[in-house]
C-alpha cells in the first residue's frame, strides 16, 4: 500500500498543503471547521505527520519499538527486560513507548515508524480491534503479544504474528475452578470490552463456564473497570470493588481478570472488614510476582511470561531476516492455587 502523504490529505479535503500543515501544527490562523474536517480525514486515513524524520540520517537505525499499553501492570516489566536483552544482543536499539489506555497503539506505532525508522514493532497489551486499512499502513513486521489469540477474520494471518494464551479458555478454567469450590455468586472485574480485547475474551470465558454449569449469569456481578483510570491497575480493582460492596449485591468470590485488579480488590474487601478467603475468595490472572508475596497469596492463572517474551523477540528477528514467515502461537497457562481461595462456607455471601 503506497504511503499517504500530506498532499493526499490536502487533495481529499479540497485545501492547500499549507492549510493541512496549519491544522496539524495547531496553528491559530485556520478556520475551526476546516481544521476539524482535516483532522477527521487524517484520523480516518491513518496518515502520520512526519515531525522529526527530516532530522535523522538516512541510514538504517536498527530500532525495534516495544509499545506497552497498561504500563502500570507489573506483568509487563519482566517481559520488557527479556526483550531488551535480546534486542541488545543483536546490536539493535529498543524504543520503549508507553501507550495511554485511551490512545490507539497503532497510531503510535505509525508515528514511531516514521520518526525512528523502525525495523519492527512489538505490541504488549491493548486490543485487536484495528482496521485492516490502518494496519496496512505499517510497512514493517509487527507482533501482537498478550493481546488475545483471536483476531478479526478480515485481517490476513499472513500479515502479522500473534503470541498469547487462549484468554477465553483460560478464563473458563478459572471460573470453573471457583465453581468447583462451591461458589455460585462470582463477581468478575474486567477491563475494556472492545471486540477482541483480552477483557472481552476473559469475560466470554466466565459467561460460558457459568452457562455450562447451569448457573445464571448475574449482570450486576459483572463489573467493568472505571474508564478514566488505568484499566489493569490496583487502584481500579480497589475502587471497582468498593462500588460493588456499596451496592450490597451478594457474592462469595471475586474473579479479577488481572492480578493487579485482584490486589486492589483484596484491599477493598479488607477495609470492609471481610476476611479472605473465609468470607470472600479472590482469584486473579497473569501470575505476577506480587500475587505470590501478597498476604494472602493470590490464586491465579499464570501466563508463561518468559517463554512468551523470548518467543516474541526471536520470532521478530527471524521475520526481519527472512528466515520465517509470520506465526500464531498459543501458550498454555497454569492455574496456581494459593491462599486467597477456598471452599465456600455456608451463609458467607456478601
């Protein structure tokens, strides 16, 4: 796909190149309606203003970008360390970029591709709800890691790589485990609900497990993360659980779709005078170190973080060198039972 230029944007909008430039640079000397129209076309087309490429030498920068959405999630810290070490071994440079929860990670990647002359991109966290057209503007290999194992059918699997656990299946297993402990009123703390996001996939697994066990799904026990706070954060788990407790809806277990959310939930439960797991069982997802050393230690669905990180960066270099084509790899998670879950005691619903 040919690269979209500022001239193309100007032609689509019926304005001059200088007008487009003023809109991009937020210049006051432009009609607000014209600026709005231009920015809308820019967003829809995937055009990325080339702000700094003119200052770079026309040489191979040998940079790999790692875009992290959910930087507060400790799950990514060890993965980043492994990826950085492997990049350094290859005499490449890692460009680490934090993507805010409200930002579009592909737009960030397109900007970096121009500015840093990247050789490849790794997406850690985020969603897979991007259009085929927008992804087509990336002219370098890219891998989605920990972003769910199912992508829209409109996007050819030959154009990208994906490395993840089967979030729907592993979430089903965690819910099934809690049901096996006797829990029926299981609250779930989930994050974004966009199509193909891990939050959506894990919620689907929760729903399917309850349905298969003939347990009604209670919509008031499905709690979405607070929008204006980092979704997979301890703060979000804490505040979301406080709201659940304030509504006095009966539940005996909380399944948090990340360990960070689970830690926050535990704090809220303890502040409310509830004991874990005697009064409420709490389970998480990811397998971060914090969950092991928290008191009580948190039952979790552990993702094979190290294997996923090594596989990601080695596959990317193989694709860059032409040794391999894109691959789609699904890892198995491990259910680790710890102190935060127990068989339900009679009359403990909260």
